[in-house]
């Protein structure tokens, strides 16, 4: 006689998934908080986007456009894309999960790199698939290592370019080499969440590759440089066949109305975007240089964040630094879950936040006390 459980039991594999833990946002009581843990823009959202969001406050009883038509058209106009090959979602996270659910089933494999975005592994396992990790070289994607991991069970390769939390990237020629080495039935997902920040001539987000291929998807987000993280908004550009599959499984109203309006306004505010880029261009090299003067290695980054490598010396470790900086109201991202226990990730903050951080970090490295 089979004994039935006395409560619902998740299907096999679900409870093996380690839940995603966001960067912390609280500090010691009574201190001013500088949240530098989630790669949010210090300039905030475009004033036009804020106004557009608020404009729908008296229409919250209405369903939004289930096809995100006007936003897709705005994205298409901005980048010269066919709106019919765009799907919008509740952040690029939702789109990554949709792509995974559409192409990975029990026993199928998805490949990502050692320090790739944690959501990839979660999405693969949630779909019943098998996560496969390809080694990186100097904290950077290694195309040959990925290709060596491809098997007949491989269905998706996820490439964060630039990568979070390392801030590294691979040139577009390497992306094309990776694509050329994949079987035609394998989906190459180009996660370009930080593409707007990159100022390298050999970088491309992947639009050209999507336009000329049947198995490449590019995902983007409004959460970073556009400052719309709270409303959750993202989009992907993909071949018609993949778009068809995603539209069949996504929720019918998966993007809320205020987010749609804010996204359209944000895309059209080129002045605000330029200010955000200028701020990042000014502070990224400056912070890198000043932090390295303190004896802390910094991985060269093309994003809006830096990966800081702390020594393993007692009192100077990443854990020690995290505790000290938190006591000062400076919240960084511990990245032990990414296999980087000796590191902290620092978001490029406001002028005040960056200056305060440098001052407090210097105090920490000099052996300053908790209230220095």
C-alpha cells in the first residue's frame, strides 16, 4: 500500500535549487545609507519616465496592452529593429526564464560560465534541466571552454556580455566564433543587461547576430542605465520562430501599464542617458585607480560596477571589509554565491557616495576603527 504525503510535495529537483538572494539594502541603525550593492544608476530614472509612470495613476483598474505594442515600436525605432521580433517582459529575468522553459526540458543541458548570472542556473533547474559550467580564463568568458562542454543534450548557451559580477566582456568577434561553433539547434542567449555602458570599439550587444541567425536571442533591461528597476521591465530581440514560442508561454499581461509608459519615455530621453554615461565614464577609471592605490586588486570592468579582490590577511578580508563598510552605511554586494568569497562588488554611485566610499575604504585598509 502506497502512503500518500500529508502535504503538497514539489516535483523532484525543485528543492535542490538555491534561491536567488539579492544584494542587501540595510545598514547599521542611525547611519546614512549608500546602497552600492545592486548596480542601480545613481542618477535615478528620467524625469520624463517618472512623469509618464505617474500619468496612469488614475487608470489602475485597466489592463495594460498585452502585446506591449507601443514599447516594442519605440524599441524598434531606437535600434532599427522589427517590432514583431521583440518580446517585452517583467525584467530580463522573466525573459531568461521564458527562453529556458521554451527550450529546456528534463535532462536537457544549459551552459553558462563559472561566474555567470545566478538566474541561469535557477532557470535551468526549474525547467528540470542540467546546469553545466564552463571555466573562465582570468574571470573572462572562454569560448573554447564553452564549446568543449557542448553535448547532444545541450539546448541553450547563456553568455552575459558584459558579465556580472566580474565586469569583463569578450569582443564581438569572439561572440561570433562561439556562435559558429554551436550546433544550429542550440540557442545562444546574449544577456546584454549592461550593454549601454560599454565604450569599447570591439564590443557589440548582438543585434547583428540575431538579425542574421535563427538561434540567437539578445536580452536587454531597463533596470540599469534607465533606472527603472522597481517597475521591472526588459525586452528581447530574437528570430521569428523563437518569438512565436515565447509569446505562446508568456503571461497575457506580463508587463504593467505604468512600466510600459515609463520605458517609452526613458528611451526618448537621450539627454538623461548621456548624463548617466558621462557619470559612469568619469567615475569608473577614477574609482579603479584610487582603490588599487590602497592595495586592493580591481578586475577591469566595462560596466557600472567593480569587482574588488581583498587580501586573505586577518582583519583585511572581504568579510571584514563588508562588516566595516556596512557599519558606515556603505552597502556592497558580497559575491560568495558566485564563487568569489574574497571579493565584494561595488556599484558606481553618486559623487557623494563614491567619495565617502573611498574615504571609508582607506580608513579600513589603514586599520581604522568602526567609526572612523
